[in-house]
C-alpha cells in the first residue's frame, strides 16, 4: 500500500494560500471605487466604466504544467491552456472575452519557443472570439533556468449573460457537470511529484495503461466552455456556473451558491477518466485530497432549474462535450457535500 501523497507533500500549501488571500483581501478592498461591482474572491473582477456597460477582467498563469512543457520541449499547448482558463473564469461572471494580453518572461529568449507559445495563444484567442491585443516578452538573464520561462495572461470581457452574475438560485436546482479534457491547469505539482519523482517516468515514456506518452496526457489543453455552453446561455437556461480549478469541486462550487444553500455532489454520476484513476491508485491519496486538488473529470458545473435539465444536456452534448446530472442544491449554509465516492 502506497503512503498517500498529498498536495502539501508536493510543495503546495492550500492553507497558506487561503490565509494569504484573507490577509490581502482588506488591501484589495481598500482600493475599491464606485465603479467596482464585484467582491474580492470572484472568478473575475466586474467593473462599470459607463452606465449600462459592465466589464470583467481576470488574470492567471499556467502553473507548473510549464515544467512538463519544458521536459517534453513542446510549447504549443500552454498558450491555449492560459487563454481558455481565463475565458472560463470570466464566463462564470457572465462575460464574453473582448481582448487578451500575455506576459512571457525568460532568461534567454529563444525565438522558436516564444513563437510556439504565442501560436497557441493566438489559436485559442481566435477560437474564443477575442483579440490578442498585445503583451510583454521579458528577457531576464540569471533569473530563469536555461530553457525555462513563465507565462501569464490577462483577459477583459463584457457581460452579456447578466443572469450568471445575479445567481438567483434555490433548493432543487440541479448541478450539471461538463467533462474536462484532462487535468487542465491545476494539480501539476502533485502530478509531477507522482509521475516523475515517485514512479520515475519521463515525459516521453508511455502513460500507464493508456495510448500516448506521459506528456501527451499531461499536456492535453484546458477546455474552453464558452462555445459549448453558448446555446444554453443565449436561451437563458443556466442560472450559475462554477469553473473547477484550484480547490476542485468543493473549492469552486461553494464560491457561487451563496450562504443559504448547500450543494450535494454525487461523485458516482460520471465515469472517472483514466488519468485520474491512475493518479488515485498510484498516489494512495484519499478521495478528499483528490477532489480538493483535481477536477476529477468535471471542468465546469452549470446550475439549472430542474425543468431545463434535458434541454441543457442536449445542447451541451450537441456541442460535442459529455455532460451529466451530478447533484442538486438544498437549503444549507454554503457548503459542498461529496457523496458516492
């Protein structure tokens, strides 16, 4: 029996992250102006520049998934990871993207690598209907190891689905899980500790029990849910969304349900993708650790009225994404309960 690996073992302290956020929230709130319409901790910051218009902005990175791109010498997917992650975050707030900007920093600038990264950014921007407006490429000798770089992105969109930010939810609303394309962009410190340190695999070795290499599986791009949910959103069938990123299902669904409701998530309602089965078996981690670290096969949760479930499922599946009813809202105090594991 393996000793169970935890995210903290891999170097990520979620408690410290929560404590830091709690401490900086007062500083951030101290800069608030009358035009700010969201609170600290939202998936994206909402801002009203003029009456009748509301913008949403968000920033993110790719995290240590970049380390796998370095190992595999494959740089054309991480740009799509970044754009799609940011687009999903502002979609939760009801926005479509308008512009995207990037920041690439390296020790020694390699034109081929930077071009490959930006090609991924540009392809994803086109797919999501936003302009790659510009960015910054910083060459900082001695700051990064040879062959390594960091990547961050910034998106601005406009609210076109205002019902998502209103979040008028009630007991009996159903949770629909939208399948992820893989691990997306969270949990990679855990993943690297498991596959490369504990199992001794290389980026080009076969992934256990699957076709393709370790890097093929681990570099699968983060999925954008904007085109997948477009029909349901245009029809006003979705009451709220939760993007399943750091913190997993428990740490993201609780951000949108409010203080008077609980979410009951039935984890046996969807097939667990192969890579998460391998992570569970080889790490020995318990279900609580896994579900607070990874998306576990669900990249977005849509909250809908019971009578809209059938149509929303049909529309999502018609956009070539698997979806499943995975729970419901009940009266409560803002907690997420995992059942069925």
